[in-house]
C-alpha cells in the first residue's frame, strides 16, 4: 500500500500550512510572511541567493536560525559593501561562529556580489533579471508528491548564471530561490497562504 503523503497540516492557531514548516515557530513565521511573497528588492534577492548557497547540504531551518548572524556578517547583504570584501574579510568570516564557516561558500557570496553588480548594470536591477525566469502562469495543483526539485526555468537560470561566473547556483538551488522570492508560487494546494500569495502575484502584473 502506498503511504499517503500529507501536504498540509493545520496548526494550533487554526492556520493550514505546507507540511514542511509545521511545528517550528521560526519556520512557520517564515512560511506565513516571506516564503513565496513576490520580491523585486535587490538587497532581498541577493540575500536569498547567498543564503540558498550556504544552505547547500544543510537544512533550511539551520540557515534561518543563523540569519541574523549572516546579516551582521555580510553587511545586511548590501551588495556594494559585500563586493568590496577581500581576503582579510574571508579570514574574518571564517572565525565568525554566527554563520556557516565554509570557505568556498563565503568566497562565493563575495564573488556573487561582484557578479550581481554586473547584472544590475546590464538589466537595471536583479529583480528585472530574475523575473525573466517566471514560468508561464497556469492553474495547477501543487502537492507534496508533485512538488519538483528543479524546473526548466531553474535549469536555464542556473546555466546563465554559471556563464556569468556565479557560483553555488545549481538548478536545485535556483529552484529554491525562485520559490522563496515568489517567482514561483509553490505553496501547496490547500495551504491557507497560497491564495494570498497568488493574489499578490496578480497585483504586480
């Protein structure tokens, strides 16, 4: 018998949420107020790209719990400031217990800040660039079982960013980024937040 995968869980507050955030107040607050909300803010978009890179091989809740530390360590993800970080900055960050102390990921965040400035020069904003990868809008049922790890758009985005010398931007990482900043609405069908997110997506068009 195939085990039924529950896609939504109703919390003690009566809100029905995507299964993955259930039971952790930090996770639930992120799910309710940020995940999937359409974003065009360059600082916010850059923060998410960096955090998704740091998340590779770890759980997202691990990153959320250290988010304040990441913001302090990376100048609140102000792109111009991070782009000026140097080898001494890397060594300082490797001693910073508030973040994930992984040299490759730290160097990637600094490199990607410099590449982000190039994208802004070319496209006017990171928002303009990332929203080019919004999939065609169509009615669809989203469940725990059908939720993909990548998409044609995330593969295309990853390929383009790698050509532009970005790092830690694989297709799975970029799919998670597109989900997080609202380019894709992957709140599952039946989640109380899904309709609010979809309404916000219609307002921006």
